[in-house]
C-alpha cells in the first residue's frame, strides 16, 4: 500500500532560513498566485513642501492555459500622493486590460457586494467591456521581467539597479502628478510576521519581507512643475504567496481585513505592525509587531494591541475609517500614538469594494522609557461595514444627522445663534435674545424630527450628482443637512395641516410643542437650509442658478401640498360617470411631482451645477431624479396596499383615510360603471373595518391596477436612465445612481 507524500507547506522558491537573498527574492516567484511590490516615502522638497507617497505593483494569477497549464496573469498598479498642508490626496488606480472580464469572473465566484442591485449595476457596465472610474485600464501590455526586478505598467516603473538601489517612476494619467525617485536601502531586508509568514487577504500563506529605511533622491511632479527632493526617507516591501483557487466559489468567512502600519522614528528605529480580523464576523485573528532597532537587529512581538479612535466618514463612499491609533507592546515598553495628518486619505478603487484608507500619519511614542517621534504610513482595508444599499443609506443618514447637529446644535452659543438668526455682520440681531428660548422654540422642534432619522436619499442626491458629472462633492459636504431641513420643515407643517399623530415612529412635533411653535419652526427650517448654500467654490452665476433652484423647490412643494390638501374628490363623480382614469392619474401625479419629484430633481440639478456639469448633464440628472421622486411616491401608494415591511404602516391605510391614490385612479379607467361607483362609494366612506379595506384592494387587483402602477414606475425610471446613461462616465457614483433607481422600485418600506 502506497501513500502520496504530503505537499510541503511552503513552496521551494520561498526564502530558506537565514539572510534573504535579494538577487533571487526581489524577482517574481513562479509558485505565487498573488505578488506585490510596495514602496512609500516621506519627502521634503527644496521648496519646503512636505509630501508623502506610496506605490504598489501587483501580479495575480487569474487563470491557467488549458493546453500548457501555465499561469495567466492580471496586473494592477495603485499609488497616491499626500500633501498635509493642502489636505491634498491624489490617487491613481491602473488595472488590467481584461479587468471587465476578470470582474465578471469575480462576481461569479461570489466576490463583491452582496447587494443584488449593486451587482446588477456593476454587471451592466462590465458586460459592455467597460471599467468604472477611478480605475483605468492599461493602454499597453504590462512588462514583468523574470530575470531581474523590472516592472513597467503603462509607464509606472519599478526596477532594481546594478548598485542595489531601486528606481521608481510614477506617471499620473492626467500628467499633472508623478515622481522619479531612487531608493537606496540603509538596512538589510527583514522578515515580517512569524519568521516571514503572514496571512493573505483570503487566509492563504504569504511570505513578507521589508527594508524599513532607504535614502530617497529624485524629483516629484506637481501641477506647478517638477520639484527636487531636499530630504526623504523611504520604505520597501515585497509579499508573495498562494491565492485561493480562481475557479472556486468564495467561502463564507475566508476574507480577511487588516490594519497595517510602517513607522520610521527619528532615532533610526523602525516599527511595522498589523492586526488581522475576519471580515464577515470582525473576529480577531492575529496581531504582531516587528521592530528594527537602530543597530539593525530584529524583534518580533506578539503582545500587540492596536486600538482605533477618531472615526472619520467619507462623504463619497460613506465608509468609516479610524484616523488615529494607539499601538502598544508592553514587553518593550512601547506606546505609540499615530494620528492622520489629515482625514481624507481614502483610496477609492472598485477592486477593493469600494476602497481603502492609506495615508501619512504623525507618530509620537514612548519606547523603552524614551520619548521618540516620527512619521508613518497606515493602511486600513477590508473592514467596511457597508455591503448593501440599506446599510449605505443608513450611513448617509448618520452623517446627515451629524451635519444638522453642526448647523444647529441643541444648545448654541452666541456665535452659533447669530449665524442661525442673521449673520456675523449683524451682532445686534441677537441683542436681548434669550438664546435658550430660541433653541427651545426653533431648534428643538426641528431636531425632534431630524434626529429620529428618515430616508436620506434626498440628501445623497445633490452630492452624488456633483460627483457623477465629474465634480468633487467633498467641497459641498455641508449640503447633506440642507435637503433634510427642507424636507423636515415640510413634514412638520404637513402634520399640523393633516392632523397627523405619528411621524418617524414618534409623536408629531405639534403634539409635543403645540401647533404655533411647530408651524413656525417648520417654516424656519426652509430658511436655515438656505444658509448652507454659501460657497466660494462657485461662480456668482452658478450661485444665482442654485438659489433660484432652491426657491423653485420650495414653491413647487407648497403648490403640491395645496393640491394635496384640496384632494381630487371633486373630480371623482365625473370619473365614475365617464371612466376617465387617465385624467385622475394626471391629477394624482401632479401632487407627487410637485411635492417629491420636483424637489428631488432640483436638488440633483444643484449638485450637477456645483460639479460644473454640462447643460445636458444637469438636465439628465434632473430628469432622472424627477422620475425617482415620482416612482418613490407611486411605490409608496403600492406598498400602502401590498403592505410595508415590518408593518410600518397599516395595510390599506390610504383607503381608511378615503384617499384617492394612483392605483384607485388607474382602476377607474379599467372598471365598468357599476364597479367604479362601488369603488368610489367604499373609498369615500373611509372604511375602518378590515373586510371592506380588503375588498377594495381585491377590486383594484382584479383589474391589475396595482401591478400597472409598479410597471409605470419601472418604465419611467428606466426611460430616464437611458437618457442619462450616455451623458456621464462610468464611475462609482454612476453605479450607485443606477442601483438606487432599482432600490426605489424594489423597496418594501
């Protein structure tokens, strides 16, 4: 009886015990299905500008040739430049020419977002052979030498020179930024992890070595021209290993998230540490610190804790990232504080769903009883809690409430009260004002409703439409509060007019504060929102257009509310007699359009104007969001009859209120005269018993009026999308808008 010898745990081309031979191991490794080379550097130019930069070159086996069984590789390159003084973060993500095909294969393996709508949006782009920005496919085939370290990925190059130094050439696609740098190692290569072995992104074994200090010379390309380097310290590392098989389905729990840091201290000590967690469960897996002491000796320490603090939320992906950290290793008396030099160092790439945080940090530490300081890089990847649109809009809502708190704190000081009441040039406006009384009667009624949370898609619309036309919504982050204040102002007043008792799961504002205070506070919310439109990022012409749109929104909303209060009961007798359902439908849709669709459309146009979109783009996003607003209200009418998830509202509540909604109007054009009369009689009676309400719903279903409303909403959104789609580049915001259209149509609450 024979047995097959067990496969060695580590490939034969991995480093053996002892010093690492760079002549061999700087090269690509034939056994590896995942491999990358990484460098970073902290720079001061001769002009005194302080910058940091990192770059990574990746090779990944994506398939095997059926005939030769040889591996076929995909390539990518990512790099970014940080300038703390300007809070500037410039990133570049270059991907394989076959990225669209590879993306589809990843989706087949179950990788990527779990949200079916986001998957559909991504698949729609990939199946056309396109890759969403900011990822840019290579123009030329990447070159990888197997005889020496020489990589050329569309002009982004890493090569090892005969003298043992490394040359890094970076070239931004736009040509505005780049680098030409030479790294000269000052310390020998060191093993990371457990004698060089770490766990990869899918739990696989990887070998990882690094050279933690290099002298760096060369030039940095900036929009004003090339700047020579006065002084710089660099870092080099290399990792390679076995990736999960490309043909296998992704297994639950296999993905690993990590926090990694590399620190260069002023006393010539370097520290690298990592913490690994299981992405699905956030279960802790491992943490380890490697210290390279000034004399070049290596220490490996497992008593490592890496504690996050100071969460920052991106207003592009709405992912949260810690931006300060505490690293502790008691066995060597290490307590190091890492603080991001600025928060927004998020690298957006759809390769990493939808990005990661990697940026420059300032470090202060106690090490073996001595105070030291330095600079570091920190990377946070794979620990994003947002995996579907419900979570995404939950994160948006959290930031909306934070934005509102910044605009109108519950206990404002004199300066904050002045900003809300008048302006900084009018201090006399708050002379004699009891600020607490102002807060109790204006701020608290508004915050009563905003703080309960709501559907935050209106707030996202303006920012998304700024980005989708090529703008930068980070310049208008204060706009998050503006749509919510407009909306909540209308809700507070509407509730008084409708005599509503419940709003967002609690008593309405007028029940708590009285009708007079509620009406005044609700109206004030419109004008508080207006204050958020100030920006020095726009021309006077664009500001005027945005102000006009803002007040157009308010006019339309009030007109819609007037029509809603009046109702369309007056048109029902004629419709019963004639069967003119389309006339009734237009009346219903007029209310939906003015109350919801026009505000959504004007917010979208405001964002596109701020993003310097073309006139076609501005109208394209406006028309799309008008269709979204109409569809939202149509689906609301449908859900009222089908039932809301979690019994948010009673099924058939609109019928019980005697309200003529779109399904009722549509049925009037499909029923015979006797049934039309019966339907109007029942709706007009405002039935409270379950049997009558169910009978009305059954009557609507008998002529497929409810389904017809769903179909109309779907066709409306799809038609608007088809007009917008060719006007905007494939980007993450575009994918989000596409998926959001389906989200509105398929929602259940």
